[in-house]
C-alpha cells in the first residue's frame, strides 16, 4: 500500500478524516479488561494503514466511570487504570511520527462529584466562593425538601440532588456530574489551564462535549417552565439553559488560547442546536467547527441525505469553516444496524433502533446483508463530500450494534435511572470492546492479552469472530479493505476547494421506488477537480456519466449501471 500523504497545513482539519477512539474499548494492553493508552499506541500502525488524518480520544481522565469517563475527576491527568502521562506523551509521539494528529475530549459542562472543586464546595457550605463554582440552590417546601425546580435530567430522574446541609445542586446528566457555574471566573481559569496543558503535551485539537449548554440564565423568568430535556429549540439564543448567545464569549476566550500555538489548535463542537445556529460555533473566532448530527440520524432515503448535505454545506459557507459528516459515534446506534432495520417513513429511525435494542434485537428483523450494503454505499457518499469526516471505531469493520447485553452487565447510567430502568438499555451496544483476532474467540478476540486477569468490561458476542481486524485485513472485499481504499483515494483526490456541484443525474424524478417505501432516486455530485460520487437509492439501476470508475461499494450491473443501495466514485471526462 502506498504511503498516505497527510496534510501538514495549519488548516489540516478542514479536510480531515478523524477516527474516534473510545479508549476503554479500543485495546487493553494490561489484561485489566479496560482499554488503555498503550493499547492505542500499539495499534498506531493499524490506524496509519487505515488512512485517517487524526484520532479523537473520548475521555481517558481519572473517573469513577459513572458515565463512561464523561464524569471527570481531574482534567489534567490520565486515569491510572488507562496509563500515565508518559504513556500519553508516547502515544502522541507515535501518532505524530506517522503524520496523525491527536484530538482529545474536553468536558466543560460538568465535572464529576469527585473533582477537587466539588469536594471543596461541599466542605465550604452555603454561600461560599467554593460553592459558587457550581450551581447550588435552596430547595422549595417548608424545609427545602423539594428541589428548586421540577426538572428531569437528560438521563432521566431529577436533575437536582440534595446535599447534607439541605441545598441542592444541578446535574443535567447523572448525579455524579454536577454542572459548572460558568458565571464564575474560577471555572474559566480552570479550563484555560486545561486547554494549555494538553496543547503543551502535543495535542492538536479538542472535541468539546455539550458545547451548547455551558451558559445558563438561572434568573430567567422562564426558569421554572423549562427542563434539561427540552433541548436547544430556539433560534434567538434566549433559552435559559441551552445555546445561549453568551456561550460564545467563552469560546472567544478559548480561541485566543488556541491561537497562541503554531499551528493554532483546532476545536469541534458537540452542539445539538438548531441548524440556523450552528454557524456561530463553527466561526473562525469561535470553536471553528461543529458536528452535523443530522447526517447520523437519517433514514436510508435519498431526500433525507440530500437535505442534510445541503444544510451542512450551507452551515460551512455561512461560518467560513468546513462541513462535518458523521454516521456513528459512542452515543448512537451503529449505522450498519440502523440501515439494517426497517426504514419506516415519518418515524424517528433512531428511536426504532433504541426500541429494538431494548428488546434484545428481537422486535424487528435486522437484515445484516442489506445493512452492510447500505453502510458500504454510505461510506463513499460521505467520504467524497467536502469537509471533515468523523468515523467511529469499529465502523471500519462493519460492526453492528450488540443488542443483547444482559441488564446486569450494562454500564450506561441512562439505563438505570428510576424512569428508564427496564425501558431503556442505553448506549453500551456500540461501546463493546473491538475484535482484533478471530482465533482468540475463547478469550477477548485479541482485545486483551492472552493471559488477561479480567474479561473485557462489556461482553463480546460470538459473531465478532467474523468481523475481527485480522480476518478483514486479508479479505479484499471486506469493509476494512473498502475503508482503506476509500481513504487512500480520498487523499489522492482531495482538493482545498470545498465547493460541491450537483450533477445532472441528481434529480427528483422517479422518487417512488425506493427501499421500504422511502423516496428513491440518485444523489450525484462532483468536486471542483472533477471527482464525483453517485449513490443510488432507487430500485431502478442508474446510468453513469462518462468517466473512469475508480471505486464502487458493490458490483455494477452486467451492463455497467449503478444498482440500488450502491455508490460509485468516478473521475469525470
């Protein structure tokens, strides 16, 4: 395989393929059952051959794992179960040696309840400067026995927890995740220190968790009427809890820190905000980029993806940034499974998948052959688009969601709140440790050493044997081989011109013969240098434009047409 030529430009991120690593499920080097930092370093050759430009690490900080590491005890250290700072530095060095950038997760909406600032807040008591770093309030009722507001947390259950002296603290997620008070200057300083710390350790960028929720107006006259579960549903920045205009004052501070470095550090927002508001986070004076999550929640239907592409490009143009494309991550059902389940128009496809997981994968038929075919087509559709593509560990192996994890082995806190217990299994099905070696089916599929003292922290299914990295590396027709080929060609064809032109084949005629009753038709576009992608959602095979076919997600018809649920890359004449 020819060496991948990765960008050394300061704006490398605008066209990057970023590989998300969920560290505790990537590779275990010690036999503890938890993936770790040395495990990532040991597989740097795999990541290099895959062709990614950067790796993004979900939290690896000291944590009680109440929420998969997103409950952070110490923002400037490595969880000792996952390694040391020396291990982190060695990993960065190994990545940079092959031209791979490193992005780390920053969790600024909440800390853990074991953070030194929160312990100090509890010890100092009401009205103290220490307590002001978080959002504490007196309760309602005769003796303050009721929470300040009847808010439900995003994970279910109350968003308030009472402490010994009678006050209540806000946690929009789990009780172990108290929300920071971003009106307190100490909080600003804590995160500026953190950004500089990781930048000084060679980190090239940051993924910002819950980026839209930092600033809250707890004095709003509407405050009693809202809830953390409302979501960012306004376009004027006035919601008391989400997507407030003031949050961009925080990111303007951060941008100054990013620009202290050469090249400037990069950042991408996890911001579940209205499309009309996304450009604010992607501005060059703000974080610089934002995830386009609509791409990851669509039914397998032509019009849905077409609209998402147009919206993503519009956001990029308005912000002066680049678009982002995401099919899977650690919070959503794997897309190979979403595409394998019935695609029912006018429904929430993600909710269908969530319900399917709740019933251990028995409520709907998971057509894995069809899901794989569509996932292969989606890959080429995604990777030819202008901007950055984010891929989640295991999708390059074609992994499906593990739906039948026993309840007593689940880890996700969203499964165990009083409201959700027994009715929601959570996100563990996409976080199962990766299969590296098929011959180790009696162990951990190579996730842990052969002499491991503990089993992987989540159970791996027997069918992982057919999806292990070693099996797929030797199979020219595997999903892994397709990812490697697509990323290699992407580097060869990539252009800094981020424009897109719809081709003549991209029409809205004949949109009634799609799969599962969804609109059919073609998505066909070209890049400025004549590189084109066509994806056929229709049951009618499509004529190809004149040019050289360089990659397909599946076989063309005998007469050279593009069949349903298939994508093709063409160098146009």
